C-alpha cells in the first residue's frame, strides 16, 4: 500500500490524518515518477510534511479518468442527482468545518477565524450551485410554423482548473460548483504553496457519492503540471485564477494546443475612492479591511486609496491609527487578524516593493518592515506622497501595503482610478445617492463596492475588466463558463428545394 | 391535541388533531370537529378540529405578523432556501409514517404513497429551496438620466386551499414556491383528507420555520375556505379543486380584488393515431385514467382512437386494465387501485356510470361497485366504448376510474374533437411520426401535452390549464411568478 497519508497536528484539532497522494478516480495514489515536494508552515518557516507531486504523466492519467467518467457514468446522472450530490457535499463540508479550517490556517497562515469564514463560504457556494443543477434550461424559439427550434445547454467536457494559494478552499469551491452542477468532469491542480486542504476536502467528495473520475485533485507545480493541463489535447476547457503573467502563458498554451476554452481571473490594483462626504469612521473600517484582509493577498485588494482633498489629512491620520491596531501574529490565536504571508518568495517580493516605494520617494506613514523575527510576517504598511507612475502604484504587490493619493474632483479621480492595466474591483465611499450610482456606473471594474469593501457572495458575479481577466465567476453567470449551446432545428414540413 | 394511531401495516404515530397556528396546535374556537373516514373500511379514523371564521382570523393574523417579523422578513434567500432543504430532509426521514397516513386517509396504495407521493414532496421542497436565492430582478438601461431596476417582492399572506386527491403533493406544490419567495401561508386542507399534513406540520416547526410562517388548518370549504378567500388581510389566494368551486372562489375574491391562481378540472383527451405503438398507448392510457383511482385533474378520460385501429386498441386497453388494475386493500403490496376517497365521490362516480349506460354507450368493461371484503368505496375500472361526443360521460369530469372511448377518421377531426371542451388542462397523443407529434401538440388547446405518454408531470415543468381548467401556472420556474410582486424602482440620476 503506497504511503499516501501522514499524521499531522493542529492546535485546534489535535492529531488528524492528512492525505498526501494525488486524488484520482476517488483514490489517493503516488505520482508515476514518485516525486514529492515539501509544504512549509509560513508562521514558523518549518516543514509541515511532504506531498506527492503530479508531473505530466499524472496529468495524463487524471485526464483519462475525467474523460472516462464524462463519457460514462457521469452522463447517466440526472441534473437533479448532480444537484443532490453537491448538496450532500455542502453538508459534509459544514460537518467538517473545524478540520478544514484548521488545515487551511496551518498551510496558508490565515487566522483560524478567517479560515472558518472561508470554509462556511465554501459550503454556501457548493450548496448554491447544487440548487442550480436542475434549473439549467435551454429555450424553444418560435421561428416558423413548419419548424421546431430549440437550444440545449450542454456541459463542455473535461475541465482543467488551476487555483491559487490565497484562498485554497474557497477558490476550489468557486471552481467546482458551477462545473459539476452543469455536468462537467474536472482535473483540478492546487497551488504548490498550499496543497493540504484540497486533499482533506477530496475525502468528502468520495464520501458524498460522486462517481470516480468526476473530480480529480492533484498537487503540483505550475511549470510542470499546470503547463501540462493548459496544453493538454484532451482537456476541453481551462479555468485559472492567479497572476496576470501566468494567465497570459495559459492562454497562449491553450491557443497553441487545441483552442480549449479559457476563463481567467487575474490580478488587480483596485482603486478605493473616498469622497468628502463619506462617513469617516465607517469608511476607515472598510478601507482597512479592503487592504489588510487576508494579509493583502486578495486579487481585489483596495491597494490604491484616493481621498478627496477636503478630508485628506483627517483621513490619513485616522487610517494610520487604525492600521496600527491590526493584530498581527499566530494564526491560531483567536484575536489574530493578520497572519504571515504565504511563503518566503512572497515575503521577499513584498519587501522588494516596500524598498522600491521608499527609493522612489514615497513616504512611509506606518509599517514598512518585518513583524517579529520568525515567520513571513510584514507590518501593515501605508505609503503617502505617491506619484501615479511609481511601481507601488502600478504593480500588484499582493501584501499588506497600500498607497494613498489625494484628489479634488470626480473627473480627476476617475482618470486616476483608470490609470492601470487592471480592472478587477473598486469602491466608492459617499453619502450622496447619485454620486454613488454615477461613479459606480463609470468605473471600469468588474465589481464596485459602495460604502463597503471585499464583501462577496456566491450569488453575485465576480471577475475583471481589462487585464484582470476573462469571464465571470459566481452567480448565474458562472454557469456560462461551463456550458455550450447547441441549437436544434427540426423541419416539420417537406422539402424547400427541388 | 393528538391521538395515538396504529395502521394496518403496524406503523404507530401520534396524530395531531388541532389547527396548526404559530407553530402550535390549538382547538377550534367553538371546539367543532370534523371526522376523517377510512374509505377502505368506511370507519372513522379520528376527528380533527375544524376552523371557524374566527380561527381563520387568528391564523391570518399570525401569518401577517410573521410576514413582518425580522425572523422571516430579514432572512436572505439563501437562508430561506436552507430551511426548505432542511424540511425536505425531514420529510424524507419520516417517509414511511407519512405514506401510511396518506394511505389510511385517502385510500391510495401505500406503495404509491411511499415511492411517488412522498418523494414528490421532498423533490419539490428541495427544488424551490434551491430557487430561493436565484429569483432575480432586472436592471434596465434607459439611459444615464435614470437608474431603473426591478425587485421581486413576496406578496404577503397567501391563502392556499388544496384538494383531497394528492393531499401531500398538493401541499408541497403550494408551499414550495410561496415560501421560496418569502410569503407566509394559511393552508386549508381538504375536509376529506385532513391528516397527513397535520403530521408534516411538526416537521415544519422542527426545520426551524419561525412561528406563523406556515399555518395549516382543517375546516369546511363553505366556512373556513370562504372566510379565507374573503379575508381583507389575505393578499393572494391559490386554489386547486373543481371548476365549480373555482368559479365561486373567483367571485368571492373579486370583492377585495385578490390576486388569484386556480387549478381546476379537466376532461383531457388522449389521441391514438393510426401509426401509434399500440402497446405503449395502452400502457399509458391505463396510467392516464386508472391511476390514483381515476381521481386526477389531468386524467386523460376521453380517449380518441383512429377508426382503423379502434377495436385492436380497445382490446389491448382492456387487457392492460385487467392485468394491472388489481383492486384491494391499499395496504396490500399487490393493490393497484384502492377505494374512492369518500362515499360522496363513490356515489357520484357510480351515478355517471349509470348515466353512461342510459345514454347508450357500450359498457366495455366494469361498470359497477366492487366492495372488498364487503366494504369500502371501491369501483371496478370501467370503460365505455362507442361513445358519442354529445354524451355526458364524454363532456363532464367524472373523477373516477371510468374512461370514454370515441373514434375519429382524420387528424383534423381528432384535433377538433380534442378541443371541443370547456376544459383545457392536459392532453396526450400517440404517434411515431415526428412531424405529426409536434404539429398536433401545437394545435391542441391545453396547458400541457404529453407525446407518447400521459400524466407524466414533472415538478420542474410548468403545470396548469387554459380555458376553464384554470388561471396561472404551477411548478418549474413559472411557479414563482404567481408568488412575487415585481416592483419597479426609478432613481432619477438627472436630479
């Protein structure tokens, strides 16, 4: 029997059984080349364990399993039964919430409180798509009395899904929900930084009763397993969440191989706009959450803050005070808000941007250095006196670092907000009814928050304009990523031509 | 407020007897009761409290209060849906008891109740539970000067009156969309079948619905039903039952201009074309009129057969009935057909059979009462042939195991005969010809058409009638519209 499990411990669960194999055909297996890689605890910098690594050969095996399932047993499962399996899975996630959250905190470094929130959201998302499964309808279209026209929405087939490390379980839920509800099968690659929670989750997929091969979850690296997925000739669609740079690579590989359908959810440099009439106290709490939530590791983080000149000084002073109140520390401490960044690489990258900000002449209002001396912790950081062309204003930092700039008029701030290659999210803080709607309608971003930030729902579509992505996740819209239309035209009359 | 019952299959349960208001069972205001008769034995099962108009006031007030209370009003669609999913799970866990009560009270076979009716309830609650957070409004772009959007709002307190032929299913069809859309409900059960939904009421409380959201009462149509339909604090009435009562309700509701949906009677035609697969047609013709003791609103009770295959078809139809329609105690596994629901219905069906004989139709099969062990409201499955379209048994809804078979020569004649009715609920047609199937389906005046089957409804597909078979649709996504108000909101952006 292959060594595909190990025993681990967390402060909240005590000892638990951690699968380490590749989850293919409802079983955990070793990789063909028997490679493994280490998983690091970002709070302690120590190795947690090793997991099996999927290489190109393993991707082939997983794709075959998904293809066989798609052509065989999964086709026989009715939409209602698909929905019921997802509802069952959602119940199992809720039942095992503490375990999943604990593994997430251990591997990713997010606080246990935030992790519990994430897992609750995963269950909600899966339950939501479970409810969609038997409500995906085509149309009949009345064109002529001697014809009968109708459309069907059919699954695409085998879907490759590549997810990031910032919300390992939530990103998994967002991907599998709509894909399974619509009848596809999946090969999902988790991020190499955070492979553990997906493997624990995989056990519940089998327990819920999904047939083997419908959902395959593999650990591996982007350059090997991820590349193999993007260029695979028998994968019909690839969905990716991650950096814009990698998104481009995936799109190129998809085009070069079999023109598989592509949806991408990429980076952002989202503007957070505060007007003079905003409620300062409430706004501060949202702006703080907007950048420091998940340690700044959010694609939609409000990292560029624009404050109208009338309240600028007051705002900066109050926000600095608020930022310094964020509790940074041990993810398993119940009061912790901000844990460590996910890896050494990310830590170095963020510190590099902080250096660049200082060198380009921006002012550090607070933070700007490491927190503590062990673990990848960074102090919540604020830059002011920024110029739009600075690196810290143009490039995605993906850490607890924001920049604040001043503006005078609505026209001016819209121009400043749009000075970016991205368009994922944005926010407007104001009490004025019309300003809120008018500015929301003008912003070129996939999500606009008014008087809040980072509030997502499985019911509301999410995705980017411009180089922040292609397609929308969540809500009814996500179903379109995983279905294709077939038009059927039945002639009820005789011949038209001689 | 409850009595311990034991059914012939050995199952025991505590049967609630009260009016279910605010998640509690209470007596009627004057302690009046109505008796529930077991149609197999003709004996009384028990008596339940019957609502007076004062009790209707109490129930409606509870529903109105609950509608405004944050415990229901402030729930998100997802949370409402979660309650409904929980209820579906509980119904599934209590399947055997619910099926037992249904069989005892209504007379339908236990196996049918367990394998069809209870699962239907589970499916409908789960389906509409899944819709609760997927009922969208629109944003309509009319230009920058206006931000226009619509929201779907619940109507308020819904009075729902259901019949006795599918006590559990009909309750689910009504509660599902109403609760999904955020309404509160006063559900009046049929006086012939008051028991099964009282048991289910306990599961509603257990699932976590706040008090007053669902109120379930028994009572007489003329008293409790009429009070509900006229009550000024009820925002909407939904009724399933006879066309005659439906018209009464429409009249009563007009005084306060209530929003109403009605699902009433039918005399649905089943057309067998010359090229039909006759075995298939016979199988479904049997299902279409002999299931549920013929007590189906969509029963395909008028069978129109092409003259060239008339004799061949009627022989196969007869053989199917003789093979499958085993009369007996509904608790026996072999029973296909139980008793009619009450003495009144039994006598009504028998009188139509006599009329058929008097009108000169040929009695091809059955035609008389068929007591089991000397008891029960059983009627032999009956078929009349050589039926003329002027006959009463051809035009009027019998609501029993009695089919009228007529013949036709051409497709045009079949369509004309099919449409020659004040009803328009269901219809069925049998043919192998692709063109004919879709073409004729479009020509028939009915809310539903089955091609090569009959009475093959599905909770995801809209259900309802045209003409005097009803107003509005139930089931599927279409079932949501009758339970929402579309509110349009205009924000002036030019201000």
